[in-house]
C-alpha cells in the first residue's frame, strides 16, 4: 500500500512539475508572440513607407 502511495505521490509531483513548466513556457511564448507582432507591425510600416517613396520616384520618371 505504501509503495502504491509513494508511486502515486511521485507521479503527482511529476505532473505538477510538467504543468508548471508548461505554464512558464506558455508565458514565454505569449511574450515572444507579442514581440514578433510588434516587429511585424514595424516592418510593415517600413514597407509601406518604402512603397510610397518608390511610387513617388516612379511618378517623377519621364515617360518614354
């Protein structure tokens, strides 16, 4: 009986450890996603700016 309880206790501790490490990983992933989304927005703005600048330059070219 004691062996079964010890085994169950060990499995429960292992499960709790996995749960806690999963929570930490989720928190880190959410933080990473937020950073990547911010980077994506910044890059998209740079692309929009570059596109506008390129279109402006193309309009200034004489037609042949």
